[in-house]
């Protein structure tokens, strides 16, 4: 495990049209992050190749992200999860076992059709590592401006020495906040690392 203060920036629901801009900022500061990818956006192959080439981690966030479908039952979830793993493998050559459940591992989105505790156990037994987050930018919620994202993230980071930050690279204002998040993190002694199978979750 890394020593010192660590920020794992994670970007869900992409890659998409703002991913190039994000990759450029990350390269400028040599910051490595994690993308929990879905399979439905344009230019998936090109974006995944660029992410992999830059040395970021890629994780599974399901192909469709459609709660009603993926959480209909355990088999539906597993099929979609393996489909996304295969898609990432096809485009990058990387067989990732990193995973993030849409809505998080303790969500109630499945309306109790899917027992999340059992699903989490099954996925773990199958050799996947799922990651939730302890700092939420709220960029899929109330935050609608760069400055709000920045405030939410820096406020959250002040409480953690090992932080997993939730952002979405399909939100342009959230991508715009990344440079200032990195500068703040570096000034406050954090290192930016990509999630690995043995990273704390
Ligand atoms: Zn998501």
C-alpha cells in the first residue's frame, strides 16, 4: 500500500466527449486516476485506448448502467458486468477486475429485486474488486458548477488521508474542476494514484 496521503480520483459513466480534455489536464500534472467505464457513449474504443495508453486504471461500471436491467436479478448483473469486461479487453487488451456498482454497493435502486449484499459477495467471490467512494463531488446531484464541485471535493478531502473521490467525466463542469482539485491536493501533500486490485476500498 502507498504511504502518505492519497487521492484516488474516479470518473464514472464515461468515457465521453469531455474525456480528452480531462486526459490533457491529468497529463499536465502527471496525475493517474481511475475510469469506471460504461459501454454506451460515442468513441468508446478511441477513449479507452487513450486512457490505457496514459497509464490510468480502467474499471467496469456495466455496459448499460440501466438500473432496471442490471439489478433485475443476479444473472442479469453478472452478464452485463462480464460484457463490459470483455468490451474493455477488446479495446485495450486489459482484463480488468476493478468494478464499481452503479449507485454504489449499498444502493436501494434495485427495489429489492436484487439482494445487494448477496450480489456484492458473489462478485467478490468471482475475483472482482469493487470500490465505493468516501468523497462525493455531488456532480450527479446538486452540484451544477465547477466551483461547487471544487468545494465539495476539497471539503471532503480535508477529512480523509486516503480518499476515493466520485466524479463523472460526462459532466463538463466536473471535468473543469479537476485542475484546481489537483493543485489543491498537491499543495496539501496528497499523491494522485490509480486504483489497483489491492487498493483500500
Ligand atoms: Zn454511474
